[in-house]
C-alpha cells in the first residue's frame, strides 16, 4: 500500500513538472513575443479600418434622402467585396510586389512560399508580420479609398457603374499609386512622405470622385432656375454624425496601425490624430458660422474628416502643436472648397471632394512644412524646421503626379462607361429613388418621401403612403 | 398617366421623355416647365458627340431644342424611340 502511494505521488510530481520542463526548453523568445504583439496590433488596426466602412455607410445614408438609403448600403457592401477580391488577385501584387518603379510584377493571388515573402513583396519587407496580416491591413485601405469615390456620386448613379469602376480602381488604379509611394516606386525613391495615405488613399479616391461627378452631372433639383445651388438636406443628421464618429475611431487603426508594429510610437500618432480632428471640427464650425451665421452640423463632421485626412500623411512626423494647425486649416480649407465646388456646378452631396481631396492635398503638403528633424524617418525635415523647399517640392510633385494620374485614368473609365452603358439612372428612377428601382425595396418601407414626379402620376411606382390603393385599409 | 417609352436626363434639370404621341421636354428646378412636341411635328433628331452628347430636336414650326451633356446610349434611345413612333404614324420622311 505504501509502495502504491509512493508510486502515485511520483507520477503526479512528474506530470506537474512536465510543462515546466517543456517551457524551459521551447519557451517563446522575446522576438517571438514581439512578433505576436505586432501581429495582434496589425489585425486589430485592420479591423478598425474595415469598420470604417460602417462609418462611410452611416455618413452616406445620413446625407442621402430616405428614398436612396438602400442603394447606399448595397453599394458599400458590393464595393467591399470587389475590393477584397481584386486586391487579393492582382492589386496587392501591383502595389507591394517586387518590380520596377511603376508597378509590382510578382506575388499574384498571394501565392508565395512562406520563406520567399520578403523577396516577393519587397515593398512591405520592412515589417515582419505574417503576409496575411499585411494583406488584411492593406486591403482595408483599398476599400476605404474606393468608398470615397462614391460620396460625390450618390443618388443618381447606376449600380453597374459602381461595380465596373470598383474592379478597375481596386485592381489597377489604387495599387499603382500605392506602389509609387509605398511599394518601392519612383516616389518612394524620391522620399515622399505619406505615412498613412493622405495622397494614396484619400486624394486618389477624391480625384476619381471628381472625374465621375463631372461626367455624371448634378442631381435633378440641385440647381435652381437661376443656376444657384440649392441645399438638398440629408434625411438623418444623427446617422451622419454617427458615421463621422465611427470614421474618427476607425482612424486610430488607420494612422497608428500604419506603423505595422506595436511600438510606443502608436500613442504619439494617436495623439496627433486626435488633436487634428478636434481642431478640424472647430475650424469648419467657425467657418460655417462666419459664412452663414449658423453652426452647420454636417460641416462640423466634414471638418473632422478633412482634418483626419490631412493628418494622415504627417501623423508620425509632426509635433502635437503642428497637428492642431494642420487640422484647423484643413477644416477651414474644406469649407471654402465645398462652397466653391458647389458654386461651379459640381454636385457633391457628401463633400468628399472638399474633405478628402483638399484635405489630402493640404495634409500631404503639410508634411513638407511641419516635419521635425527628429521624426523624419523618411525624407527630409519640413520647411519650418530648416529643411528647405526640397521636401515640399517632392510632396507637391507627388500630389500632381498621383492626383493627375487617377483623375485622367478615372475620367477615361467613366467616359467609356458613359458612352457605352450610361452612368446615370433614368429621371423617373432618380425622382422615385434608387431603392425601389435598383434593389426592389424601400430603405424605410413605411416612411418614404419621393420627389414631385411621384405626385403627378408620371411614376410607375405606387405611392407607398397611398392607403386607398387596393389591398390596403 | 402612361409611362414614357424612354426618357433621359440632360444638363441643367432638363429631362426628355418620349411618349407614343409626343415628346415632352421638362425643365426647371422642380420640373415645372413642360414643353410637349407632337411626334408628327418633329422634323429631325440629331446627336452630336460621343461622351457628352448634344441631342437636337427640330420641329416643323422652326423650333430648335438642344439637350446637352447626355450619355450616348440615352441619346440614341431617345432618337430611336422618336423615329420609331414617327414610322408608326407613317409620317417619317
């Protein structure tokens, strides 16, 4: 009996000691733990950036009339799906694959052996996280850029146009610009500073949006009989502001996540991001009050977005005080641009050209002004820190090259679409709303407002509020 | 009211709609101005351009309506619909 007890005790001790022995022999090294932390951080950041799609959906829904909300969310979903597919197939390889100064030529379909990842994707070899994490983070950026395109084209665009242009943009245009600046292309070689994508993501999207809007034309009723712009209010301002706040939160993945490593620097980047956004809200609201004598809620939201777009390029390179200046100026410039764009006949329901376009241009230039010598990991210090005009010139060159390329290429695609299938829905469809014509449902079945056509009998769509119709009480 | 055979949007709140017996041109901020041209009165329909097309409708009274910045498929559809209706009315030259 004593022997049995002794044997049992020994076996138990051995079982208890085994994990300790195993850990002592195969325990993770500091490098393993660091890589795991980096990977978790990049995945969390990627999810934050993907969640920005919800922000765009709410923002666009809020700024749309209720007859078009279903179309907006359907478009967001299909664009996210197309961006994921195309970026996986070809986009990621063009953007980050090893190649020449114009485009990557290796790594199609992510089909790369584990030990060759850094050779095939030289554009992202500076980060050690797994390829799948790199892809997830970058595809989320591509989807954001694509979402920006449609903010200006709401409420009158054919659904097929969304789908076809998304294929071209996610598969070719965005990856090319990404390669030039981030993937080892010619602007990388020149030292252009665009930390998280003021130019790559936001300016690209806005330039494509401008091209599309010029060919699409304004919504019916946007300009009155004297040619002056008429405000077409969105149907739900709380949803629009919710969208802005989701985007603001998502930006904590966008900017700090672009370190692609869990370093202490992410806190500094989060700080500059926050200060800029706050200053942008104040700048836009002050402009709104000065111009119209009331504080416009939508413009406050657009001010935050413009500031976040602007701080995206220099967020890792500038001091906190500079981020406040950058954000405030972005809010002011956004408002002035919005008024100007409205006045020259370009109907931009969301203010995407002003917020993402001018915000992107100002943000990219601001890196050439405010980058400090200590934080200039890429390129040179800014003009205000004794760096001279070199960096500012490179930033301006990048804006002209990338913005011009995306604008012209998008113009060619939209022109082809306009000459072949048409880009705009029929007038009755626009007046009745895209929800019922393009998707067969109302966004709000019990509460929908359509335009004048619905009341004069020209529309084929039954009035949902007509309770005298057959089958209703 | 009968639905149009085809319709299209042009620049500046202008809408053209083709019905069996007439072409309607709606304009104005709220679509408040409506000009109806009888199909029999339409003398010619022309399209100019490929991307931002101009659709010109001439009538027998010497009036000249030009709709600008239309998509080519829309302009073609309007022209084809008018010509088809004129053929049906046996007045096509």
